[in-house]
C-alpha cells in the first residue's frame, strides 16, 4: 500500500500480527469438528490437555451433528478474521523493503507456527501414516512400498490408523525423514507428532526464507510482501504447524532449486529439484520445465553441457532412489521391486477414488441420469468394493437403519450377504445373495468371510461386489472422464512449457500447471496440496495464476468444516456432498469474472483514449 507512513505501517502490521496470534492461541479447531484428529500434545507439554483417540471419538459421538456445526462455525469465523488480518498485512507490506520488516514478519510467522505445536488436535491423520511407514523401515526392517512387507502387530501408530495398512505413496526422501523422526521419538505418539510438526514448520520457514532471498535480489521493494504472502498465509500456518504435512519439505526443495538457479548454480538447482520428486512424485511435472528454462536461457555450448550434466545427474539420482525401494527387508530375500510403488501412484492418478473434487459430482450426475441410480445407491462412493459377510445368528433385513424400521426379510443363521456401502451409525446396507433382497443390518451381527467358489464365480454377484464400477456404463464413463481430463492437462502443460524463458516464466508456468492439476487430474485433493502453487505465487504475485492460488488457499479451508460424518442428515449432509463446489468452483468463477472485468475495463480505457485523441 503506497502513500502510508512508516509509523502507520508498523502499527497496522503489528496489530494484524497480534490479532492473528491471539486467534491462533484461541484454537480454531475443536475436538468436535469431524475433521479433527488427536495430536497427543499433552504428552509433551504438561499444560496442554491430553486428548486421546478414544476420548476424541467419544466427544464427537456425544456432540453429534450439533457439536460439529458449532465447531464448524467457530472454525469459519476464526479463519475468516485471520484471513482479513492477513490480507491487510499483505497490502500494507508492499514497498516495505527494509530488512527490519523482513525480520519482524519472519519472527511473527515463526511464532504463528510454534503456537500450533500446542494444539491437542490436528486436521489430518497423515502424520500417523508417516510415523507408521517410518517404523516399518526403522523398527521392523520392512519396505513400505510392498504389501508383502506388512506385519501383523499392535503398533501404536497402526492403531491410530484404525488398523488400516497401506503402502506409502511418498518418495524415498520423505520416507527417510519419516524413518528418522520415528526412530528418535520411539513409541511416544505425542513426541512423534511434535517431531513431524517441527520438521514441517522448519521446512515452511525455510521455504519462506528462500522466497525472500529470491525476491529481494530481483525485486527488492516486494520482498517483504512475498514473505507475508507465504509465511502468514493461514493455510500454510495450519498445514505446517498443526497438521505437519511433508509437502513443505517438497516446497522447501523447489524454492531452493529456484534460488540456486537465480544464483547461477543451475546444475545444483536441477539436482535439488530432483530431490523434491523424491519427497512427492507430483513435482516431476516441473523437471522438464526446468530443463526448458535452462536450455532457452542460454544457448552457448557451455550451457548445453550444463543441461546434459543436469539430465544425467538427475536421472542417476532418481534411478538410485527408486532402486532403493526394491529392498524389502526382513528375512525374505527379494530380487526386484514388485511395482507396488508405481501401483500406488497409478491408483491416485488413474483410479476412481475421488476425494474433495468435482469429478465425483460429474460421475454422480451420470449415474443418476444415464444409469438411473437413486437414493442409497447414488450415495455409494465410486471406489467402494463390496465385502462378503455372514449373518451368524437369525436377524432381520430392514428398510432403513434402526430397530424400529420396517422389516424386509427374516434371515436364517448362515445367510451370506454382500455389503453395498460403508457402515453408517452401526448399520450397513447389504444384499442377500440367496433372495436378492436389499436392506440394512446391524454391523455387530455380521462376520467377514471368504465366499464359496460358486458364489465368487457368479457373474451377477461379481458385478454387485464391484460396487458402482461393477456397472459397465459407469466404469466406461469414469474411464472417459479420466482420459479427457488427462488429455486436457497434457495439452495445458505443453502450452505452459512454450512460455518458459527464465526463472519468472518458470515460476508462472509451474504455478499454472499445479492449478490445472487440481482441477483436471487430481483425483484426491486435500487443502495442503494448495501450498505447492502458493509457493510459486509468492514469486509472481502480480500474475493471474498467483491471485487464483491465493484465493484458492482461502476457499479450500472450507473443506474442513464441510466434511461431515457418514450419518449426517439434512443440510449438513447436502453441504458435505457439494463441498468441492465451494472449495474449487467458487474461486474459479470469481477468477473468470475478475479477468473478464479487467479485460472490459482495459478495452473501455483504450476506446476512451482513442476518442480523446
């Protein structure tokens, strides 16, 4: 903000910092929010309430939908006020290029992150997954990329994951960090979460430092504003300090790579960027853009040798790291990787398990209009697969969940059924394999079984067990959607690649590519993914992609209060179903209107200039 005195600038930014700190201390996340998970911070800090998983689930169960709504309202208004303070600070920080400003902003941002360490809850259980996969390597000598390496035991972090064992989808470098933290903290859950929070906060602070160093060198009057844009962003503060996501290790390496390029250490920059791929594979889309930047920036023979050395060095680094995943550990020798790492990546890239994106809404409409699915069938997630269960005692199949619901069919002991959806409030929608009748049964009366060969081979039951994708029309519609969006994304990437000339156009194109990834091919989209583009937005804050990334970093936080429990009803359930429209469609609509308005304004200005001439 130009024309503001130094005193007024200090007072304004200082007031924004104090107000934001107070709101973070108040705690925007309550245990009754359905997105909340325990952090066990009370094990590390004696003044913090020790909230364990069973206690948190009890509070959410007792609070019910009303408790979730109250916690959601609190979350929304606190985040909205913090965001208002953030925007004011962002405007006032323009042209504040004194190093004292950067020091104050950096210290305040670091304090925002540290305050999150004391929260008894987190917004994701990913940190437990990091710890469990790290323990598979460090304690059990297994390979988290292979399902064959899973071990049956009562590991405390596996229990926090509700006993669900999955291969890791992160790169070897992220696994190495997880192994180190898990080894240091042992079986102390609170200390482990604190360790991951410390790593994520340090990586976020390091990312902000590189942003400031880059912008200070090339556009010093905007360096403090760039620092505020990233480090003070509420999304960054909560996802790093509160939820401890390893995405910040990736952003740190991307920022370091750009800094090294700006400092003319381009081969080192490419190797560091390659390391970011070994944290999360998604950053591989930036590697060709970096090589294009390196090639087009200087075409002298010496630069071409740099390009060749970068390609060879990065390729060698990737090859060694991926070959390292072929080690399974334990007592069973293993000659080669079974491809589980690539299967996990393919599951995210090409699968049908949609989370928080508009693709699921499009497929849902297709299922309703073209296939004729209605009611409960339409609520079944696309990636759901049925399970074979057995009614051990006589029971009754009912029209709706609840003992007072009308009976559909009396089932004898030993009746075999297929589950048709995830359990809800202790009841599960099921299909009787003998009569073909469908209804609800109490989960406590069912046992998981391996079906008889005759039942497993029945084509109709195979189709039902396949869930929504068991229907050929739904399966092909999903395949068509995925193919179309991938073609669109590849085309967008190619257009973005033609614009790369220097570090600024690299940052601009990379930010746009990440944004396109969210809307086109991201089957799983979580709020913390937006920090990928936000890092690059801090370097190109005057561009349209940067403004869209900034807006998206606000709207995506609405996913947390709008994610509801399976048993939710009424407007809460409807809001949960269409939550991706608020988080992703709204900012896109606002961006289109803004760009259109700018174009109209420019044309009107040009016409008025012609008339005056």
